[in-house]
C-alpha cells in the first residue's frame, strides 16, 4: 500500500515492471528498514493516476497508487532491508553520468551560440564581432573546461577510494555542472532573441531538462550540505590549524576583559568545542 509520484518512465507503454522501494520494517537501523521489490505494472491494485507535467509539458513521470498489491516475497531484490544499499550503489555513478551528459548539453548550447553569432547582424555588425558576445563565449568555454576537470576528478576519486568516500567530490560536480550548463543555455537563448524560445529552436527544451536536473538525484541544497559537512569536519579532526592562524583573534579581548559578562567571559569557542577567551 502506498502512493508514489515522479516515477520516471512509468508512463511509457514499454515499461512492464516497476522497481518499488518501500518500508518493510519498523525496527532496527533506519537505513535497513526499506527494501526494493519487483512489481508488475499489471498487478492487481496498481493504478496509474496520471502523467506529470514538467514546466507544463507532459513527460514520462507517473503518479501511482498501490492498493493492497501482492507479489511473491521472492521478488525482493538482494534481500529484505537492502533498499538503501541498492539506491546508494547507483546514485554515485548516476550523478556523474548526469553531469557528463549536462556538459555535452553545454557544448551544444555553446555551439548554437557561436553559430548564431556568425549568422546574425545587429547595428551593422555580426554578433561575433561584439565584445559582449565574445566575452559570453569565452566565459562559457572556461566554465565547461572547469566542470569537465571536476567531473573527471570525481570519477577518478570514486574509482580510487569508492563512491561513499568520494561523495563530496560527486556533490561538487552535481551542483556545478547543471548550474554552469543552465547559465550557458540561458546565454545562448539570449543571443538568439525571441527565436531562442520558439519551437524552431532546441534551446528551450534543453533549458527545461537542465533546470529539472538541478532537482533530480537530489536538489542542489542537499549536495551543498554534503560539501559543507566535509569542510566543517576538518575543524574537529584538527586539519584546520592554518585556518586558525589566518583568522586570528583579538588579544585585547582577554587582556582588558570587557567581555567577561558575555557567555561567562568565553567570547570564542575553542577547537574542541569548549568556550575560550581566545
């Protein structure tokens, strides 16, 4: 029993089997209470309510109700309670794959921008001769190159230390690549003018897909928290001594004691988490 939506591909007639992740236990470790199980599309109790739209256009995502659906216990994948394990096993490589494809989209958008710049005139000059357009093209190439290197780094680290240990590298590129690509597509649309949002141009569809990617496999905010946690943890593991040296403290706080009434005189928090006058 359950209600799931944004089930990608479920609307397609070619889709005959669902992989359902659901709660199979209410005790034990939280990450071992979910399982993945195969559910035939035509199983009694499976009801596809509607396709979901993305920016107003119908896509292949489905809104589905499961009402007293029964399948053999042997349909469980890998074993009970291993749903999160399976999900995490594909999320890392899946996110890198998303980023690789997004950089391909960035290349296409840049190619469209350059093509437009050579074919369109404004005030007697082709756009390619305009400083503003040249700056946009140059910045796009810089962004693509930086993201490509970060994507490669994330993939290499995943190979060398495993996806779990490399999750902050993967989080970085999952934020950076779609953001950069979206910006490049947007600049390409701008250079195309009204044509760039028409049905005669592929850029609108590219923009829609890329904007959606900033939500797929975890929104930007989730990945930013992963990156931040890694950086903040450096303080508790004693790896931020340089940060303390650069940040510095005001020696006159302790010398003159004018803040003794604040937090018991402990104006700062020491590296170990205990209040300190320094």
